[in-house]
């Protein structure tokens, strides 16, 4: 009776708990991201001594948003004449989420080309994914073949059509979203290529990865183009877009595994320690961010930093969000979940006990039989 | 020279970006060397020639995501790479538009056109490696080769050497938090492999256990290691700066609920099996019978321990989140007190 009934009860429990527990994870995620968001605003305006930025990657306060490291958009100037960036303050029209797979794809493409050519080469490729309304999810990418004619890069259209056919067979629900390249800040050559991609797609996004970046945050920037009037002539300018990293449980585990494998010399014999390691690192990051915010508030109080009402308002809002979920209903479901897991471990322990008992009884019987046999034999002869 | 300057110099030396690192040399494709190896065919004499396999970070991620996107359906794809002594190297992978790979041997033949087209196109953008193997997924039932897989792989090893078979289980990956993957090569028909000792135990659901047992001696697994380029390393480090939020907010009890339930059902079936077997054996008390039922019960015990531990890990994450975000003490002194035990708990 036991296990099957327990299992079906668990299913009901889980369905009920899912609503509240998943809302807890969502709440946790949004709170952590709010904490990160505040750091964005704090960083450019605070003259706080950057805490241990050189070595400790976890405490890097600029490790949160592309905007922080770059300062502000309007400072970007291209090499030969004129800016290609729209003025700061122009807001992008779409929200972007990027999968880490794309980043690794581009990195591998660049590394491969460099290994084969012997020196760093600029690489070019296409981005594919899904677009729903004003949200773009960039899920995958592939390389594009191009020719250099008179110093300008021309995309090979036939190659693209061949590849399009191929990926449509495997990823039927993904479309072309834009293109990527490597290099530093965007300039007029990028705009030329962007115009070519505009022929294939209405409003492509443009991703630039800088493999030579020196700072510790993600050197990936995403732009879209707008037509603006500059000196009376309509020109295409680039607007930087904010992006988030898309998560998918399997991807996260894969990325985690790949990131930590080089430091895999010490074989963790404790499964618990292995499991908690990831949690511990994440909590360490959270703690450092919170410490930073607390430092800022204290410094504001002492008058070392100028009073910025907006930031303080955000900090206030953040602290008021805690506790994240504490309704009675949540408590009830949470304890249900704990009970379910406790029940499972109880069953597991019982099974283990049964096994040990069984083996013990078998061996006892064996021994007893041998002894009994011995006595019987002796009884026969004596 | 102050601290930050010293640190930057050390960083620059460690990540010497101007020249190709030793770590990145693996990305170079030496056509002559590969052709020599293909001519020599050292694997023909020794069925156990290939012992290790190196998988690139990108290939791993692509395969895992493709396997995951299939949900409960098996998916399949091919891998590009090269050979280096007794090590096979997988540089990249791509998905194939075929379905139902567990029921047909010629699934690969159907995708032949796609494969040639893809490899052609890849060569045009500088990826010169050849197809070195195939991968497919076993969603929820572990990494091993089924009967069909074994026949497919034997066919491949006859005509497309060098070739390797990789199996990925995306569902177990998510439930255990570690990538569940295996790389295999089959022995030629009739070859008696030397006894290689017990391999790592994995739980197989009851309905697949026969298929596993019949064929498990016909292939051997290779040691898997991974590699990544220096740029990958840098990007992954900076990725963590944004990704920690997702780690903290992931909730494995919910994502794995269905899988755990299935495991429990499977466990109950296995327990009933071993119960009937035990009942029979109790009457006669024969030694070999007892050995078998003991094994059955111990195996069930191991499976149940694994499931229980995964559930406990999930609960640990939930409790940590609750402690961090929900239990906010009201008074200042209380805050200090609770900060102490929580930091001790985390240490």
C-alpha cells in the first residue's frame, strides 16, 4: 500500500505547494535583482573606494550591469569621425534576454579563428531565437561567411540561405534576430554590416563581444538601430539595450559544471558539501552586495557621500520588501513540503533498515543451520 | 606599484591574450596530422584503443540544451572533432532533425543529407573537423546503450571509424544537479573483453533493466574530461556576476517533482518484486537464491537512498531561502543575534 499512496499524495501536495513555492522563488529572484539594480545606480555616482576590486571577483561592484562599466552611452566615439551611438537617454524599444550558450558560441568561434590564423581576427555571425511582442530571447547563434571587398565586409547571402534552411529543420520555432561580431566599441563599419542585415530582417539587434576586455564584468553589449535626424539627414544610430541572462535549469547546471571543472582537483567525498558549494557561492555574492549597500547608506549618513534621494528611496523600498513571503498560507504549504521530504527520508531509512535486517537474518540463519547440522551429525554418530 | 597594479600585471601574464595559449592550441586543426592518423588506423588492432574523451565546454552545453529541449522525447545529434592518440576530442555538436531514435537503427541515414549539408557549410566558416560521433538522450532512465543503440554503434564502428557514442540524461542532470553523461564504444561481435571490474552504479527503471542487462557487456565507457579556452574561462567568470541570482532562486523540488514521483513509483515496483522473490527464497534457503534476492534488495536500497538525498538537497535550498529572505527579526539586538547563528550555519 504504502509507497504508491504516498506517491499520489505527494503529487497533490506538490501541485498545491507549487503555487506558493514557485512564487517564493520568483519573489527571491526579484528581490535579488532589485538589490543588483540598486548597485547599478550606486556605482557611477558614489566615490566610495572600490572594495578589493583587483582580486576578489565576487565583491566587484561593477560586475552587475553593462552600463556601469561603460560609464554612459554617450561617451562612445568611433575611430574615424562621428559617433554612431544615439544620445544617452534614448531608451531601447525591446527587452532582451540572452542565453549563455550564445556567449560561449561566440567565444569558441573567436578562439578557433585565432588559433587557426595565429592572430586575433574579427568574427561575424547570426543570432537566432524567439520574439514575442516586445521581448526578444536570443537562444542560439551560428557563423556567417563574408567577403572583404574594398575594405568593407559583405555578408555572403547564399551561405546564409543555406544555413537558414538547416536551422529551420531543427529549431523550427526560432527566427533570425540579428547578428554578432567581436571587437571594442561599435563604429561605422559595424553600421554598414548592420544595414546589410536590415535587408534580411526588419529591425535586427546587434551584439558585440569584446574578447580583450580588461574589466571583470561581462564584455557583451547589445544594440538596436534607430533612424535619427543628424544635421538634417536621416542616419542610423545605435542605441544600447539592457539585457538579462536567460535561465534554464539544465543550462545553469551545464554552465556551472563547465565553470568549476578546472578547480576539480579535490574530489569532494561529501555529496552534501558538493551540493551546498553552489549555494554558498551565491550567498557570498548576495552578502557582498548587501554589505555594499549598507556601507553606502552609512557613508551617506556620515556625510561622506552626497545625499542621493533616489538611491535611498530604492534602498528603502528594498528593505520593505523583506520578509518576502510570510503569509499563513505560505507557511502552511512550506511546512507541508518539509513534511513530504521528511516522509520520503523516513521511507528511505526504513528501506535501508529492512535491507540490513534481511542480510543479518540470512547470515544468522546460515550460521544457525551450520551449527544445527553439526549437532545432528554428531548426534548420528554418538 | 600598488596592489591593483600588481594584480593587473599578474592577471595579464596569466591571461596572455596576445599569443595563442597552450590551452587554446587544441582549437588548431592540423589537417596533415589528422590525415596521417586516419591512414594509420591504430584502432583496428585494439578494440580498447580509445580510452579517454575530451569534450569542449561549448559541445557539452549544446548537447545538454538540445537534450533538454526534447523534454521526454529522445533527441539525437552528431559531434564534430578529431583524434589525438588514445584520446578522442569533441569540439562541437549539432542537432539532427530526426525523431524516435530509440526505435530505429537507420535514424542516422535519414539525416544523412542534413549532415553533409551542415558539415559542408561548417567547412566554409573555418570549422574543419569531421564527424567523430553521435549523441542522443535518455530522458530519465540513465546513461547506457540500449540494444538498438548497440547495433547502431556497431554499424558505425564498422563504416565510420573513428566514432563514439554519447548518451545524456537531461532529467537526471537537473534532479541531481550534476551533468549526467556517458561516452561509449562497442566491442566487435564475439570479442570477449577482459574483466574490467565494477563500473559506477546507476539506477535503471524496472522496464529498462532487462535491455540494460543483456547488452551491458558489449561496450565499454571512456573517461570523460572537459576543456575550455581562456576566453571561455574569462567569460564564465564574469557570467557568474550575473548568474548567482538564478542559482539562489532556483527551486529543485518543484522542477523535479514529476521525476521524483516517477522514481518513487518505480521504487515501489522494485520493492514488490524483491518481496516476492524473498518470500520464495525463505522456504528453501538456498545460497544462490539468497544472493540474488539480497542483491535485489540492496539495489533497491541504493536507489531509494539516492532519491531521498536528492529530495533533501532540494529542501535544503528551500530552507536556506526561507532563512535568508523571510525570517527578518524585528529588533536590532535580535538582528545581531540571528546574524551570528546564520553566518555560522553558512560557514
